[in-house]
């Protein structure tokens, strides 16, 4: 999308030369507060879509938004918006006047950490409060959104929050899904006080831009010693299930040369995955994370082996080429060992580039603020990939200690959290208070 141009007007000085009283912003304190909703004894957080901890957290956030001078509102899916109305609101609301939105997701994985998603939500609330207190009413409406769901941890459906907001999915697509307790999505949304009969409004589908601040969940920033990651693309991915079929036989009486050993064949294929991926080079990654063998008995040659395959890259042609190379290697190995080969594709997601204009603005802010940054792809999926087809979208990463995420040990130093916050504030100032 190239139709995104926001210039600072003569009246709005940009960049803000010094961000007054920034040190008084209680980012860590508010993250700690939010993590009490769904806290477990191991120091982790569990907030699953529409469960009790999730409901309490979303409502507490709504109250917090109100206290901080934002106008809170839920939509029918349970996404929560905190709005700081601009003084141009109401005038011929085209895309160029639609709100600039920041935020992330409120849900977690089971025993997750307190930064994933929550950081972007908390930083968005505090950024809008900060801008309002120091610079008054913006020209253009600014909004923070606490997306109801991203992880797919309760129901087998990820990005419900952003998919419902952008119109990519509707309730009819998910209402029959069941969680592990057998509760349907339709029941869960209703029990939480949302859904079409709840009286909450439908989402608007019109956004001027979406900017997501998020922890990296990887080790690149920490290892290379950078404070800010400017996301260039969100990787595309393909996932497969590969089945190798041989013949079960006696482990003592079947000579090595006469075997049709499905597991030995699969092992060679997995080795080929690694070498093909290494040869393709960064940023390609390929992973086999699961292997099963049948009959799964120590003194029987395996008749069948099934393994998973996950391939990711920022270019679709690289994913496709890598898969073709792997498939060729698998076929050759199967033929050499007289094995049968079957495969099934489970998932195919195309790579998503972030908006060039916003990305350039983030870079300019990092340079002005003298923050060390790199451009990098996101190897994990994020809500931003759902917003990108609908509005100009960008992502900002901050370092994760040891790259650990989806774990109670997830941690980002307050100093790093504040650097990301500083970038977000400058960016929202530029778009909200510029011409
Ligand atoms: Zn996340």
C-alpha cells in the first residue's frame, strides 16, 4: 500500500525534541498489574479467550482506559478499543481520516509470559494517555486496541481478534468450534457477554493504519546488541505431514539389506531437510518437530513413520523452491530404500511485507532518538499480518531475554520496553498531531 502519507504540519513540531516526563510512565508497573489477571503459581499467565481471567482483564483494562482519559468500547467479538478522539473527527471520514490504531492481543498461551501481546496493549494505552496529557487533543483520532485473541490456545482458530475486526472472518466460521471441555465457541462468546445479541457494536473495518509494538520472541536483537527491530516482513510458511511406509519385520532375523525400514528412511529425509535448509541460507528455516513410528516396538522394524515439516521464509518463491528440493530428496530416498512416500499440506500462509512509509518513519525516529536498530523479518505470525491487507501496517520489536517466549521466563528489561515505547509515542505523535 503506497497511499499512506502523513506529514507533520508547521504547527506540529516533529520530532518532539524531548519527551517530557517520559521517565514517569509506569510501563512495567502496568504490565505487572495486567499479569495478575490469570497469574499462576509458577509466575506464568494464562488468559484464554472468553475465560474468567480473560474477561476480568479486558473489563479492568476498559476501566483503566477510562481513568486515563480514553473512551473505552467493546465490539461484539470482545475486542476492546480505547479512543482518543481527534478534533477532525466527523469531517467526511474517508480512509485518510480513519483512526490510527495501535495495540496487540490480550490472550496468552497456557502458562505464558506477561509480555507477549500485553506489552503492545499496555504501551498503547500509556502512549495515548501520555500524548493527551502533554499535547492535548490530536488532529487525527488515535486508538489503542486490546485484541481479544491471537494465539488459538482455547479454540483451534488463531487471530480471531484481528480476523473479526478486519472482516477476514465472521462468527459463522468459528461458532461450531469446540474447546477441550466441549464448550462451543458460540456458547463461550455468549457466556462472556459478547456476540451478536450482546448489544455491543460491530467492528468498523476502517483503519488509517495499524502499528503493533511487540516483544521479539527470538534472540536476534539481544545477540546483535540492538534495541529496536523494525519488522520488514512477516514470514510466510508451509506445514506438511510426511508419511513413509515400509514393512514391519523381525529385528533379529531380517538382514539389513532386505529391510524396508520406514523410520530409517524418515531419519535420512529429516537429515536432508536440515542440509537443504542450511544450503538455502537465511532467513529460510525448516523444522521437523514431531516424529512417530509404528508399530513403535523396540525389536520390530518400523512399518510406518510420520513426521511434521514446517518451512518459513519472507519470499514465497523461496518457500516453494525449498519444498520442491525437499520433496525431490524424499522421493529419491524412498526409491532407494523401497519405501512408499505420501505427504499432505496442512497450512500455507503467504509472506506479508510491512508498509514502507511507516517503516521508514520508524527508522527515522530510531536515528533521531539514537536508538540502535535493525530491519528484520518476523519468524512468528502476528495480528499485523491480518491487518496488512486492510490498512498500512507496521511492527516494532524489542529484545526478549534469551529469546524465551510463551513461557513464564519471558522477560524484557524495563529499559528496553521504554525504548520501544519512545518510538511508538513519536510515531503516534507524528500521525496524530501532524497535518
Ligand atoms: Zn503475541
